[in-house]
C-alpha cells in the first residue's frame, strides 16, 4: 500500500507549537504543557496526563475550572515526547504572546498553551447568562505560545464593534467588552441574537468566526 501521498508527521525534534494541518496541532513536550481536556489525539514518547476525566480515560481531579456549570477544564501533559491535539475538527490558530502580553479567549476556543503562560478562567458580563449559556472567558498572559480553535477561517476586526457572543473567539487585553440587548432582535425571535457583545475604544482587535457555537456546523 502506497501512503506517500498522505500528510506526514512533522519533525518531532522541532521546537514550539506547529500545525500538522489546519485542524491538528503538534506539540513537542519536554516538561509540561496545558491542553484542553479531551483534546489528546495521539502522542509519542513518555507522557502523562492530569486533569478532568475525559475521553482519554483514567484521568482524575481538576487542574483549574471556571465558576460556571459548563467550565473550561484543562489538563497538564507532562514528560518527554510529541503530542497531537485537536478539538472537533475546528481549525487551529497559533498566537505567540510576548512577556506581559495578554489576550482573552472564549473558553470554547482554547486548545493549548505553554505551561509558562499565566491563565485565569472566569465569566464576564452581567448578561452573560443569556449568551451561550454563560460566557466563559480565559485570560492568558505571556510569554509563551497559545493555540486557539475556530469554526472556519477567523476574521480580525477593529473596535468599535458589536458581535454575537457565540461567534466571538478572542480579543486583545486593551478591550473590556460589555453586553447589550438589541430590542430589534427581541420581537418574535428566540435565537439569542438580541444579546450582543460591545467592544468600544479605538485600539485593539476582536477575532470572530463564521459560526455560532450553539449551532451544528463544524
């Protein structure tokens, strides 16, 4: 059987996060790395996983979890080897944070980050309970690499802008979004689009995806 036409794995000795393809992230591990619980696809070498019980099986405890009922469980991969992670065939995007540089990411869209990246998980917005069942936000501060996922190709917007919470992936630390209700969407509609995130100011960026997390499209 000729498999030469199939995509081949990247060099396991390479440094840093790398996209094996648009939907699969490769991580060389020599120490530890934080990944989304349930995202492990395969690995080589000697790695152990500690975090919330997930599809990998046999995992116990929590590393850190959001205060919402849904939460954003993450787990630690430790040891030496090469790790492959993915999340529901979503496309992978890699961000490189400088020392002290921060970004906020929707909890649904965090895939992995360096162990040296500081993180805090919380909920935002007084109306967040009406959006996406409660919007979980992960605040990540460098230095280090961060991998996020998007349904389809992302688009970067500049504020001021309003977005659907379910389609909002990430935003720069210069922005502090608020939630607003657009009365025009309330009449005869139950889609949840009446609740919007509002980013004000003239600096920073907002990343959106062409998909609402509550939908069915992958």
